[in-house]
């Protein structure tokens, strides 16, 4: 008789515990969940723009993230990382644009502009690395995959230090996949941690 009473309680406890574990990333700063409808299989042409080694970085917003990954920036990735972390080129190409201005604290957050590096690949698509702190890149420079191109930051409309990365064509982000993300599609997911 005792078991009949206790078992539902135990099941209920396990249910709530697993719920808590599942939602832990939200409390640690993840902005919204991925939109699974946007998971499209593409050739994995990219490496993660993250440092190699022990440090891992949580993806705080992924594709279709409700916080800011919509419209032209739907297929985008935000990795939380301390300001000053090295940012790596995810694919080789030519630098076609940079912004490298000091942050002006007097401008309201929503009006601030992010610093960035834009790299055009062989197929004409452009990789965008945004919210960086500083870069020493100059337009016209050739960059190899895995080369350090900037230091991460918190510039522009950003609530915590992170790296935003997306690839665009004709001004719109496009689906991409990473060769060093081990799951089937090679697409990083919000709430998971990544390292190269
Ligand atoms: Zn973003």
C-alpha cells in the first residue's frame, strides 16, 4: 500500500527535477529557444569562430531566437564570451568591411552601433562577426580560416558580452553548418556549450 502512495510522488519529483535541469540554461542567460523549423541541412563549410582549447562557450541565442534573431538575421548565432576573447575567422575570404569605433556610453543602448568585421567568401557570401571590441583588420585583407581577426566585446545593442556570427547573401542571413559541431546537421543550438 505504501508503494502505491509513494510512487506517484517520486515520479512527480523526477518530473520537476528534470524540468529544472532542462530550463537551467534560461536562467543562465539564454535568450529564447531555437526554431526547429529552421534547421536546414547544408554543407558544413565553417569552423566555429571560437578559441581552441579548454574554454567552452554557451550559445545564448541560436537560429530563430526570439530575442533578436528574426528577419534578415534569422540564421545567426550568439556565443556568450568574456570581453577580449580572440575571435577566429570561420572561413577564409577577403575583409570587405569593418567598424572599429570606441563605445559612447552617452548614446542610449538601443541606438548604439556594434563594431564588426565582414569577410567575403569565395562564393560571394559574407560572414559577419559583430559586437566585437576591437579589430586590426582592414578592407581588402586576405584572411585564412582559423585566423584571429578581432577581440570580442559588448559594443552596440548588446546586454552582455558575446559574439554574434551569421553569414549573409544579398543582405539576408542564410543557413550554414559547422564542420566541428558533432551532431548530424552541424548546427549549434541555444543553451548548449561549444568549443573548438
Ligand atoms: Zn545575435
